[in-house]
């Protein structure tokens, strides 16, 4: 495993961090993944109060195997839930309890969007609260995750003595949100952790065929995910990247890439490959959704990320693959339809979207493209047929 130094704390951090949001549903598999990752040298684990069941799962594995002192835990204060100063302790203490620990190595303000949001937190006394937690040793390093404009990011990093930050960054998002300018500005002050290096998995398994072929032609031994990781690890401003690994195969593959990574590893010929891939992506990508699930749950059960992912797949991988993805993602033939036609335009999803997607409008576009009358009719017939079979089985 390769490591980079957090110059604020002196901690030696693995360049591959474990993003815990997509843990397997099986506790046994989660245990095996976490312990194998530690064995391979991964020492940074990122979770959040708002990720369902993740803090509890990580805490259970850590306590069971007595590995707390071998790793650094990052978790987050759910700003969308904070309404009053008392909530700081409420959610922090719940995280400690779930993680079965008495301190957090890297604690983040979760999903800061702009200075107005940060100023509101300051008016509630967040700076004094942080100081108290730092003094007590319950928080070792304080930071924030960011989902806003580049200009707001630059204001926020100047306004407080942050000890680290987390931004969305990958070869298709170089100038999105904080972007490369934000990365470079922040790196002069603090460690920078990277989330969404694969854009919700799209840069690993959702690329257009000609993009995949471009990577394969350049080096058939490196997968699209490896190319995406290498682009990030190549930059000396990056401390580590997070990967949401949910299988042993993903973990082992990502470890191999991390072990071979290095600053300045990419040459001019590699830059040309990324350029060709980006041109291919830009021709096919229709939705910016990364599958982060912050818009979920939908009050009426629409699988919002699934709808957008299927829509992108239709354009990048073809009609048949896209519709297959859509049928599986939205329960087209199941008892409960979670497709875009179920949307009631309540708007509860949009304020929570880190990508600022006009979700209601885009769902309407997806509905028009992927739910024409004949698809809806086929789904209704399939549900009716399967419903009869279910009733027979129950008898």
C-alpha cells in the first residue's frame, strides 16, 4: 500500500480509503471486507451518521476484531438534520455510540454547500463546540465535505482553520464544484480527500463502448476504474481517494492499483487517452446523477438514482441494456412500480441533491424516453401475470 502524510496531524494515510456508504448487506461479508482491507494496509474508513446502518456495521467489526488503534475513522455531522445547537452533541454522541468508540479521528461537517450555511452554523456556536471537542480529544481532526460552487469553496477554506476537507473530483469533473482550482487552493492549507472518483461507479462500468476501447487499447491490463484512480493519484495535491468497495474482487483490484500508484505517474500519452474518453462520455452522458442517494427515500417510492442511471446506460450502452437496467432498477415487472411516472412533483428531493439536478424536470424527461405507453402496458401485463403466479404459490 502507498501512503501520503497528513501534514496537519502527521498521520500516515493510505492513498486508498474505504468509503463505507455501499457496504454489503451481509454483516459477514462486511466483516471480511473490512478486515481484509486492513490486512492490505487500508487505514482510512469514511462513514456518516446519515448512511443507514453503516456506522453500526463499522463499529461492530472494529470492536469484534479489536482493530480500533490500527485505523482512522471519518464520520460526519448531518447538517440537514441540525436545527439547534443541542443537535451537535446529539448526533455526535450517536455516532460515537454506533461506532463503539470514544473519539473520531476525522470529523466532517457533512455536505456544506455555501458560506450562508457555514455562517448559520457559526451563529449556532459550532466553532466553540468544535474547540471543546478538540480539547477533550473526542475529535482529532475537523473538516468538511463540500457540494457547491467553486467560488463558495474558496470562501469557506479561508474562513476557518480547517484541518482537512473532502471534495468530489474525477477526470470527468475537473472543473465541477470545487474543481482543480479548489483542490490546489485547499492543498496549500490542508489534506484533501477525494470522493466520487468513479462518479458513482459510472466511470467503472457505465462508460460508452468506444471509451472502454480507448482505455483497453492504451493498456489492456488496467480497467476503467484503474484509469480513473490513477488520474487522481497522479496529483500531488491529493491525500487519498475513497472507494465504495462492496466485494472482495473490487478490494483486491483497487489495492493492486493503489500499490502501483504514484505522483507524476502519468505521461503525455496518457493525457491523450483521457481526452479521447472524455469526448466519448460528453457525447453520451445525459444525467449528472452520481447515485449518492441523498435524494432518497422518495415519499412515493421513486428510485431516483436508478431512473437516472438507466437513462445514462441507455445512451452509453445501448437501448436493450438501458431498458434491462430500467426494468431491474424501477420494478417494472414487480408489484411496486418505482419508475418516474410515480413522481408527484413534491420537490422534497431537489434541495438534497449535491449535483443541483432539477430532479423533477429530469424525471419527466426519463419518463418520456423510457416509459412510453407500450412499455407501461408491458409492465402492467407482466405484473398481472406474475401476480397470478404469486397467488397460486401462496395457495
